[in-house]
C-alpha cells in the first residue's frame, strides 16, 4: 500500500487529470473567440454600411441619426426585422428581446439611430444565446468527466474496483442551476449580464461617436474595443465555471466513494499566485467543501485541483466497497479509463414502454399505430442535390433507423432553401420532420419550440434523440405537453428515442 498512500502519487495523478480537463476548457474558449470574431465582423460591416448610406463625407450628425426612416427605408427595415424574428424563433432567443423585435416591426416611425441599434443588438442576442448553450454543454461535460475520472483514478490507485451507478441526468441539472458565488448568480445569470453590458457599451459608444462627429473608422475601432472586453469576460467565465464544475464533480465523486478528506493541489509555475501557493497541500474534510474558501476555484482562471487524502489505507476494502454482495475486483495498473468505465459504471436502462405513465392532455400514444403500419426496409433514403453527408452523420443515422424500423421514403434536406431559410432535417412519407438531439427537460422545451417552427409548412413530426442518457419520461411528457398545447399546429407526431429505441411515440392533435 506504500504507493497508494503516497501523497505525491495522488497529487500527480489528479494534477494530470486536471490539466487534461483544462485543455478541453481552452478549446471551449477558442471556439467562443471564433464566435465573437464573427459577430464583431458583422457589427463592423453594419456600421460601415450605415455610415455610407446615411452620411455625407463618411460622417453623420446627431440630427441626421435621429431623422425618421423614409417610407422605403422603413419597408426595408421591417423586412430585416421580420428576418430577425424568424431567426429568433428558430434559435430560441431571449423572450424579452423577441417581444422588442415584434414591437419594432409594428411601429410606423423609427429613427435611423434606433434602427442601427436594433441591428447591432440582434448580433449580441444571437452571440450570447449560442454562448449560453455552449457553456451549458461544456459545464455538463466538465462535471461528468471530472466525476468519472476521479472514480477511475481512486479505484486504479487503490488497485481495487467496485461497481458504481452512472450519474443521473437530474443530478447534473441541479448542479448546473445552483449558484455558487457570493453574488448568488448562476453562470446563466452572468452570461446575460455580460450580454447586456456589451449591448449598453456599444449603444453608448455609437451615440457618442455621432455626437462628436467622428468618422466611421473611429466608431468601428471603439466598438471593436468593447467586443474585446466582452470576449475577455466570456473567456474568464468559461474557464472559471469549468474549474468549478470540475471541482464539484470531484467532490460529489468523493462522497459517492466514501472519501472523507481531500487535499489542495496547486500548479507551480511563473503564473502561480500567492493565494494558490498558500493553499497547496492543505487538507480539508469533504463535508467542509466550499468553493473559494476550502476548494478551488479560489479566483478567476484558477488552475488548482483536489486529490483524495487518506489518513489510513488499511481498511479501504471495508470503507469503500459498494457492491451489494461485497465483492471487489482487482484493477491492473495499465487499465484504461474506457475499460474501467465499461466494467464498473452501472448504466441505468430507460423505463420500458409499458411502465411509462399514461399520456394526458394534448398528447396521444400512437406507438401501436406505428408498429401496425410499419414496413421495415421498404422505400428509399435519398439526399437533396448538394447535400453534404459528412456534415450530417447524426441525421443520416436517424434516417436509416427510421427506414429500418418503420420504412417509407425518406429524403434528407439541405440546411437551407434558395433564399436562406433554415429547413427541417427530413421529408418522411411526404411530410416534414426535424431531429433534435437533447438531454434535459429544460433543453427539451427549447428543442421542441425550435422544431415546431421548422416543420410548420407541412408538419410531420419531431424526433427527440437522447442518445445513451437516462431519461425521466414523466418529466419529459410534462414539458412537451406544456409546449405543444401553446403551438398553432393542428397535428404532428413526436418520437422519443433513447439508446437506439423508440421509448414513446406521441401525437399532438387539437
């Protein structure tokens, strides 16, 4: 047991794990920066076009800016706003912003300055909506990755393995929605605060540029600076939130394994701060876990982690065994993470169809109808001209599953039509279908909302694919029922898939 009880061994193993997780976070930041750069480029383009169109000598006065749009300009503006509204409906943008757009489209008078501010804010709304989805996905992956890798390192370090249950999806959702900082804000709250800060800063900057009569290149330069500030905030948010969710994933795993103490492990290089250096090596009870005080992150961009601390390893077999029959298994030192996970993480199968609760309200169970009318393997799976199979592997997989399970002609549609309107994923049996890969009940609500908009021209249905995730069918039915009862479509079907099987086949019918 000498190796396993060596503090340096545990510190090194868990530091290596933390660095691997941090590498993933850096990738998230790089992708966010690309999104910011694209949004910034679009804003700069809009400002340049605006100055060019409405100004003499590339400058514009405040009086010119406050001048109402002409009849032709207003018609063009309304067309542009209509595009924003359609895009927002498809991408589940903030409801308050959608209401603002709808109000703008109904106005018969609007100034040039108001018009450009609306166009600029649309870019910010879209940017932060994507950012929120991205951070949510990253947080889930960090928590889950940290949890399982912690269990793997502990069991491999001890040389003994025992079965543990897979993380419940509801558990992850609760962790993500729980505030952990002194200001009592979640990462979602902080994301929207940053968005409003960018919008306010850009609007103020633009107005000041006009008042001072500065040329468009000066205005663009000033707004570029504001995007730079927002980009830095986004990077700090991703790295700090990632560090927290990795930390709490470790803590929750310690609790599941019965680990009673943990030790702080700092990164030592030229960037190590005095606070982290002082915390290195300190030992705390798991029951004393508190981010910022007894656990990382201690500050933004914190690179510390924790590792298990064992005062006495003599009775580990008794303290840590979790198999109901008391059995354990030897874990060779060369065991890979995937091998360990396959052997020791017990997945919970989704509830069988017969055990699912009865569907009430606007949803009808039509599974029997689908089974009776199925013609497996009949019909053909085809692509639209110009379709790019390499970019749509998931859609192709589901199309083939539909064909093999229920049959019928299936056409995979291009992402957009000739005028750039986003298209559904499939035409199946002459009707439009949209595939949404989702996870939680909250994510399902947004997914169904988006999908309804995309199939409205010829509704066939929506396919909700939960992959290999455990699902709470009762919660899903409640969320879906509340969403569909508010839509205008008379009828469409919903297929709920999990682990490659149809868990529920539903019909919404008014």
